[in-house]
C-alpha cells in the first residue's frame, strides 16, 4: 500500500529557485490512500502455462499443405471497417464479454494453439525468413485472427536482409526518455505503430520498462525509464497509448527486476516489497492504467522463484494488486519448469520450442489435467488483451500459411514524413552537457576539423553476416536492432552542411592523435571529435568508457596545451559514460543511440537549427565505482541500493553530469505564480504553478523539474522526482506558466499493510482521543515528535495494548 506522509519541503530544482511548503497527511491502508484504493489481499487462484506440443506443429503443417489458411473471416478483419460490426462483436458487446464467450467456445485443440507460440517460425536461435519473431495461430472457425509479434528496440526489427531499408531506424527508447516529453513519446509510438501495422504485425514486444540500475547494463538503451521510476511511468503511459491507438498491442518487458544481462538466465534477484513497488513496478503500473495488453515475464528469478513461474509475482502483485487484465507471455525460452509454470498465472509460452529441448511440452491431456476453468482463464486473458487493444481490428495475415505476410514483411513502409519525424525526435534528444563561452551554436565558419573514427562509422547492412547481438553507435545489438541504409553519419551530415555554406571539412577518421593534431595545427575555426560505445542483448558493457576514450582524453589535453582550438566532443552511447575529456573540451553533446538520423540531428543542434532542450535520464559519473557493480553471484540483493537507485544514491556525490542536467542556447528565469502549499482539492490533488521566462536572446524550450523532500522518518532518498514538463517554444522575453498537479500517490510511500496497526475504535490518551492509526500518524508528525514508523508503532503498542492488539488481529477494522 501507499501511506501518505507529511511532506515538509517542496524543492523546485530548476535554475536556483527553491520553495517550501507543508501538508496535512492522510491515513494509509486500510482506510487511506493506496494504489488500488484498498489494502490488497493475495489471490487464491492459480494460473496455467501450457506448453507447446508436437501435435500443434504437425496439425498446422498439415493444414498448410492442404491449403487451409488460418485467418479471420474477411468481413470482420477488413481494413476501414469502422462503420461495420467488428468480427468479435458477434460474441459480445464489449471486449470483456466477447473474450469470455470466445474462450468458452474454443475446443481443447483450439485452446492449445492459443496458449503457445509457434516454434516452426524459428531456426535454432534465429527467426526464419518470412516469419515474425513470434506467432500465435488464430482459430478460423471462430474468426480469431493470427497474432504476429515483432521486436521493438528502435522500430521494427530487421532480422533478415530483405527487411533492411524497408522501415525507419528510430532513436532508442533511452533517447526518447532524454526528451523529458511524453507528448513526443506519443508521436514516436504512433509512428512506430503505423509501421508495424503496415508490416502485418499486431503485437510489439515492448516497451522496455527495466530501470537503469546497473550503469553498464547491455540493454539500458532499450528502456524508456532511465534511472527514475516517475520519469519512466510518464513515458510508458504515452508509449502504450500511442501504439495501441494504432491497433498494435504492447507487451511490456521484462517483468521484473531484470537490470543486467550477465547471468540473466540463471541468477535470482531479491528485492523487498517496498523497493519493488516504489522503484520497479511504477512504469508497469502506468502502462496498465493506459490499457496495456500484455506483460512479458523475464528470465531471472525473483525472490527465489523464476519470474515466469512465480504465482505471487504474477497473480498477487501484477493481476490482483495492479489490476492487470491482459495476458502474461514468457520471454523466449524463459519457462524452465513445466510443473511450476502451469499454475503460476503465465498465459502463453513463447515461442513454443527450444533447440536444446528444455522447453515444457504440454499436450491436450496436460491441459485437461489442469482443468477447463484454468485453461479458459488463460485463453480469455489473451483474447481480451488483443481485442481491447484493437489489435485484431485490421486485416491480419498468417505467416507460413498466407502469401500476403511475405509481401508485407518486405514492403517498404518508411516515408519521407517518418524520416523527418525521426530527425525531429533525435534532435530533441541531443543533450548539451557543456558549452563554454557559448561556443555553440556555430556561426559562420570557413574550416572545421572532424576527428575520430566514430565520426565516420558506416553501418553494416546484412544482418545474416553479423553476430546476432552486434550493435553499433546508431542502434543496439540483439532483438532491438534496426538497420537502415539511410543511416546518416556525422561526417556525411556535416559535409553536406558545410558544402552548402562553402566551408571546408578537414577530417582525420582514425584514433591517431598525431594525425588529429596535424589538423588542429592547420588552424580550423573549430574542431569536432567523436566517440561512441555500443552494447547488446545478453552482454553487459565491460566499462563505462567510450571506445575512443584514450584518444579523446589525449587529444583534448594536447589541444588545450598547444593549439587551443575550440574543441566540441560528440558522444553516442547506450547509457552512462565516463567523460574524462570534459574539462579540456569547449562543448560536449551527447546522444543515446539515435538511429538513422544521428548525423543530421547533431548537425541541427551544432548549427542552431534546434535549440537543445534534452536532459539526461541517467547520470554520467566521475568514476566507474560510483555506480552499482554488475552482480556476478547467483543471488543478487537489489535492496543494497534499494530506493537509492541511480541518481538518488549520488545526490551528495560529485558527478560529471547529473541526472536531469542539460543546457540550452538561451537562459530561463523562474518564479512561483503563487507560493505553493499542499492544500488539496476535493479530488485529493494539489496544484502549483511556476512562471518560466525566457531571459535570453533566442527562442527555446525549458524542462521544468519538480522534486519533493520527504521527512527523514519516511526513509526516502533526499529528493524524489514528482513532476516535469517540457515547455512549448518560448520566444525571447516571453513567458509560460507551467502547472504541476500532485496526487495522493505522489505524496506517498509504500507501507506494508500487515505491518501497521489500525483500529476504528477511538481510545483516549489524556484529553485526546485517537484511533490507533491516528495516534501513530500524530506520533510521526512534526508536532508529535517525528518518530520513525517503527518507534511510533512500539509506543502505541505500549500505550494501547488491548486496542492495538485487536487491530493487529483484524478485530478492529
């Protein structure tokens, strides 16, 4: 539950404005504010995770050879059918009723094909040509279409050469998090959804909602959270709404505690309830509140049980307490124990086979032993998720059985408009970290030195000749990789820009410091040096250094001592990096794997076409040891940093560039519209407004960030992010009012329902009368002595032993 605590100080950390206020506190659960309004109890129901079964594969192949294509009937799945009855509406007037009726109408054979992903779409560890990453064959008798799933790291995954160049290579999820703008996330997800639709896919295996706890995590760039759960929750909500508004069901991953790739298939992550609910669950909760269709459970163990075979995790936390009504699918080959998986709450095992033979194989007899009610529940959740997300409202092909799938998979669905949007979004995610003497934006120049191999990286184009998890400075490696022949390098973008201006580009595209210094001794107007680092699935980074770290450090130092040419460093990374060159650089710009428009985005910011407004969603530390180390043990204790994940543990430490940091080409001034208080309205919300004035000479956008400070006894980090907003483009001298609305959840912490005594009966203490809950609240208030929850609990037990004992026993309410 969430217990609302008294908040003493409100800190608006933008520029130097700091304000304070007070608030009345409300009771916690029960009778107070919780994430589900009531103190949740554990579910008594169990789930079912049926496996594959050779019979399904054989049956589908027989039907394929006889020409029986499993697809929805045309009347229900035709595109543009808004004015006609959708196919599922003949089973029920709403998605819930239709899913219930359909589940009960399926035969045992049909149930078996809906709770498992097809295996014949994979050749060992690679999807076969002509197939999607995952497929669940529909039921033609009932009109249930195929379910075609594709990976989502930076758009539609390009796992075969014929797909490369037919889709947009978008900026990474972490790049989008750097915009600190949920409205841009919405535009991004809508555009990605449109491409998925055109490709015949109706499920996206995303978003990635794993918090950046380990700075060297190999898949950090695939997560839209960064280091903060509040930041991630705001972006997750819009990501899900945008994709599912386009009729593409979202399957958020990886549930839960998947914070590193090292030993991801075997290690057990342990986290307390409070850490899970305050740090790891909020982004998933936000997606659920936005109607998210599916959740993908992870490879790792959680508190001693495999994530996909964990009944309290899936049934109690996800379904009962969060209110998730969609379906849970396993990550590919993540189910290890058939007997445990069967009753965990897992609905779908993907993809249905395993080259090593370890995947649970479950035939119809296995399903019958589990019971028809159990199996129907799994089928119903899957059907509801697909129907409610509109993922079956358009025509859907069936791979391997329908020739239109092949044509859709290889159709060019990118457009000039999408490329322009990708450029805009990537430009909005470029973070200006340093800008000494306002060297940027660049004005009229006659000669520019461009230094380092990262400036001229040419992306490989044949995925069949690459290691499956190989990435580069534009895209992450693994299931999220999206290659494109349209990828623009920094060299290509600057060459085009300078040629149009009649200026000269003098490049040295190696890590030879001597060659680079020769370019600097030619006295260019400015020098630009590039560095990058990549990573991929199943492989964490070896360090936080850029691949060109030594080159950049030595070059910056020698330039500062000898030639003193203004030096701008551009970095491309999958997350946090070390910037040992920063003190000797005039300016630093950073981008988190920007996709095909990387070069153009940097050029737009360098020359002032885009005034940077991005902010770091992660911390850039001074040294490697400032971050959490990769856990190499088989049991990893996430409570070692707990609530102090990422930037929260570095508030009082020196860092190179802090979480939330980012500069602009203009300056902004802040002021409260009215002195803020925590007085709530009838709906339990408190609002406060800040006036932001552009005090500079050029138009720009500001990202206003709202942080709260809880009382010490609450056990929270010194600051917690509880609001942010990217303004519109404010012209020089103009202002904009930014309003924040704080809910009871924003003012709350998680408090275990069973640990705190409550009682509706009032008992008098001297001349004052309290319930146990009220007495405890008073003892923890500033006027009552500011005791810790534990100390307050001990005191009221001694003062009111009879009443509080009754509360703890459940007799008092």
